[in-house]
C-alpha cells in the first residue's frame, strides 16, 4: 500500500517537472545554457578579462 502511494507521488512529481521544463518561456534560458560549453568568449565568474597579460 505504501509503496503504491510513493510510486504515484513520484510519478506525479516526474510529470510536473517534465511539464515545467517544456514551458515555452524557459526555452531561451535553456538554449543559452546549452551554448555555454561551446562559446569561447564567455568569462568565468570572478575572472577579470585582461588581454595584455594573457599569452
């Protein structure tokens, strides 16, 4: 009985997270995050960009 309730709650949680992730208003943020791995000009937080001291 308890395992059935837990399974149902986890299934509902999964469906809710899936529905949240596929919201159209979140698409641009997810696409920007996906591009971070391949963009060269992104400066990590805490690093100052100083072109003269870099080789």
